[in-house]
C-alpha cells in the first residue's frame, strides 16, 4: 500500500490539513489512470444495467391480471412472486457476491450477473404454473444479487470522495427512476406483443403474450452483458482517515468487526432506509393494479401513467440529491446527508398517503410523482454516506448487507403486506387503495425516525471527505 504525494498536502508532525484546495488536487491524483469521459461512460453502462435489473423486476407488476387469469392465482400468490420469490436467495447470495466484489474482478461479476438474471427472466416466459414461475423469480433474484455491490464499489474507485454523490446518483437512476422507465418499456412491450398475438415456436411451444414479454426482456439483457468487455477494473482506493483507525501492521477488520463497531449507525440508517424502500415497493407494486381495478385503465395505460410519475419524480429527486450532496459535503458539512434524507422522508409521506385516495387517475399519478421525488433523494445519499465510512475492502459487503436487509424488509414484505390487507382485512380487490394507505401509514413515520436518529452517530464517525486524501491500495 502506498500514499499519493502525501507530503504535499498532509503535515505529519502537526496532524492537520494544509488546505482544502490542495487536498482535493492531491486526492484527484489517485484517479489519473482514467479519463473523465471514460469514467462517465462506465457510469452510463452501470446505469443502464441497473435499469435493466429493475425492468426484469417490475415487468410482473404490469402483468398481474393476465398472469392471475391464466394461472388462477390470488393477490397473495402474486405478491409472493413479486417479493418473496425474488428475495428468497437474493439476500444470501448478495452477501457472498458482495464479498467476491471486494476480492475479485468486479467487471466479471457484473457481466455474469446480468447474463444470469436475463437468462432466468427469459425462462419465466416458459412458466406454465405458479411453482415454475416461482422458481424463475428465485433465479432472477440470484442473478441480480451480484450487480449492485460490485457497481457501487466500482464507482467509488472511479471518482474522488468529494465527487462521488453525482455518479452514485446516476447509477441510482437505474433503481429509482429506472422503475419508471421499466414500467414505460414494459407497457410498450405489452402493446407490441398484444398487437402481434401469441408467439409460437413450431413443434415446441406457443407463448401467451405475457410469456413472450418475459422472453424478449431476457434476450435484451443477455445481449447487453457483452458491453462489460469494454469496462476496466478500477484500482482500489480508500480514505486516509479510515486507514488511520488501525495500526499499519494490524490485520484488516472483518465485516463483523466493522458492524460491531458501527452498529448504531449502520443499523439505524439501514433499517430506516429499508422501511422507506418497503413503502416505495408497496406503491410500485400495486398502484398500476389500482389504476386497472379502480379507474378501468388498461395494463399498458397504467404502465405508461405510473411509469412517467416514477420516472420524472425520481429523476428530479436523484438529480437534486446528487448535486446538493456534493455541494454540501465538499464544504466539510458533516451529517448533511442525513438531514436531507430525514426531510425527504417526511415530505414524501403525505403524498404517498394521498396518491391511492385520489378520485381520478390523473390526480393519483401527479401526487405519486411528488412522493417519488422526495423518496428518490434518500437512496443515493444513503449509499454515499455509508461508502464514505467503510474501508474499501468492505464496501461491496456493506452494500450486500443493505441488499439483504432490503430484500427481507422491503421486497419480501412490501407487496405482501398490501395483498394481505386486501385478501384478509378488506376482503375485496376493489379496496386495494385502502390496503396501500394502511401499509404506508404503518412504516413511513418509523423509517423517517430511524434515519434521523442515525445522524448524530454519523457526525461523530464520518470523515470530512473534502479534506481526507485517498490511499491507493496495492492489488
């Protein structure tokens, strides 16, 4: 391990920094191996990959009614396909693949993940029963578990800490605004496939329209995985202040040691963010179905409408979060991410409650867009703030912990809680709007509270990234 031009910006005898401008310039030297346009090319590749992952997850949302009709399923069974099946192995595989991302070639992990989940998505197109579709969704979850930890770790090594929020926010577009794009593209596929009619493979199988959509989406992902041959594996960096926490001769902390030392911060922040994710997944999973049931919309029209709400709402939120986060963090303001996240959670709660109760589809779409704007601000800021306090050799794993918690709390529970309210409390599919409201009301305030209480702990332990030089790790 060696440090970059240490004496030019760090005074060992005094243990103090010599100037923010000099620190920033010195930190930039650790990234001279790549050009700025190429770094943003990699961001674009990862953003599209993240969008494809969300497209494969969200297609099922638009196909609820035809799948229910053809496979004779209940809302609760559909919710299990949306959440539980996807997360059954997603969480545990995420931990293993996060560890692999910290030790192995991240480019290969990301390419293999995209190829694997796309193949599984195509396989869902050949499912003829609940059990077969369940297995397909489990396989999609296994494949998708490898992308996010490796992508997040890669971005943190492509950009200096004081400029990490914007690229992380761009990649987050794939998982927040990408939901909207996935719904729009899914609606386009639905219209196209329904126009073409059933697709037949002579002598083998005839695919229903919803099956053809899964098969086509999977094929697109398989082709896209080849683009990772043009992505370079980045040298690994970490902040000097994190390295200074342990003696030079001491072994690196394991994930468990790090979590034990930071459990108050990591636990409260991740639990709070995961509860907000649960709320968002409840809206994403059932608002398009609400439009079909309550307003008589077609699946394609519901996908276009809610997709636009998610796309433009989340796009604005992520962009604002990225620029605001970089601007304030570069000034050395600690804990600002958590202040923004807490405010966004509170401001998003009211429109999230109101959207399902609107009396017209247009009003519901507009209010939902406002909710998505505020909630979208939370996720990139949470990712950056945790990455900044995590040593490089644990960054993939800490993101995998988030994936595991998000899988169990948000993906497995969000769609199912709404369905359980519908099937067993209100006992009518037409009352789906009340089920969504009850779910949001249960989890929203607690999520905002937990994010807020993590702020003080973060202020105590976080590095001032505008002043901390990076360390380039030998690999």
